[in-house]
C-alpha cells in the first residue's frame, strides 16, 4: 500500500451475495469464488443468443469505499479480475446512436453504464428511460458538455446540480438515487471532486480510452480499446454514445472481446452515503 493512503474495506455484491473483505490476497480469492458461482447462469439469461458474450457478474460499488476510480486519473480502480471489462458510454443520450448501441447490447445480453448529459436528457428523456428499462446503470455528468475546471467553483457546482435535476426529472427519482458521476472530458478539480463525493456519488475516471471522440474509424476504436485492455488486463472502457462510429464499432468490439475471452461486469451502486475525505484527491489533473 502506498504511504499515506488510507486502508479501507471493500464491499462487493455478486447477484445478492455481499462480500466484506480487507484489501489482501483474500479479496481476489473471494471475488473469484463468487464469479464462479454466477458465470454458469450467463447463457441461461440470453436464450435467444447462445453465443452471446453476456454479463458475467454484477459488482456493487460503494462510494464510501471507492470514492474515485479509474487508473488514468486516480490512484485506484474497481477491483476487477483479470480480463474483466466494464463498458461505459458518455455524453448521451443521442438518437439514433444510443438506440443502436442499446440494441447491440441487448442482443448480447450485456449491461453497461451510461453517463448522461443533462441537456441531452432534457431534450430526449424517453431515451434515458429506455436505457433504464433495459437494466443498464445510469450515471450523471454535468448539464452541458463543458470543462468544469474552466468554470468558477460555484458555477461548476450548478452545472452538476442541474445535470442531476435533469436525470431526476426524466426518471422521476430522487436526485440522491444517482450514485455515479463522470466529468465531461474527464476534467475535474480536487475541490469539485470533493463536492461530488459530498453529494454521495462516486467519481468515475477511466482505465481504457477507446478514443472514439478523435474521428476514429470503427477499426481504430476496436484496436485502441483492445490495446488498452491488454495493458491493464481489463478495466473500465470509455466510449461515447453520441458517435456514429462507436455505434458501428460496438459489434466488432464485442466480437473481439469474445475471441480474446474477456468477460463483462455490470457495476451497480449501493445506496449508502459517501464520506468526505480530503485525502481522496486525484493523483493528477486532467
């Protein structure tokens, strides 16, 4: 453990089984055992596609335990086994690309996490409701696609709050039910990160950037993603459901994940209140 970092307990839940462990070698052993209990049920959950990649397990993430995740930005990431992948999509919803992505995920019985932009939600709340109805996890960004580090702190907080309000109105839920947050363009200052954590949310960075935002072709998106996964042995993959190339690339990416025997993990939040701790600051600014 790195000097100065706080030793904390980890809490994982796999299909209703909660595992409380310390960060020792026993953690991976317990998680692996739980995974073996669930993998056999994947094919049964996708009867229309026996060759589906599926969702291998559900991991419940506690914002108190992991207030900030993503090795590209922060000190730690989700506790995933080797060759486990979490698919995430940013900046939507955006028709028809979100719709196409949802159909692809449904055909493969894959669950993902969508970080929605408040302004897009306000324009198309039905698309967000479709994401929720399909069983995916929904997180929030800001209201507009703006760098929060470019704004005064008070304005950045308003952007976050307005984004939360848009999701709450579309889904008709309490704002506190939204537990996952990712900043637009991943640009977040330590002060605003602490504000997000104080709201009971987990700050998500990324492990692997698909670079689909960079005018990439479908083949480039797949190659960049697989290169990152190979480097880390798995991890949180960032894509955007506002890019036509992403919608076209997703079936190709899923086929490659199958070929290389990666597994999909669906991350869902707990509902406990997050702790505010000044030590949980980004390892570097974006």
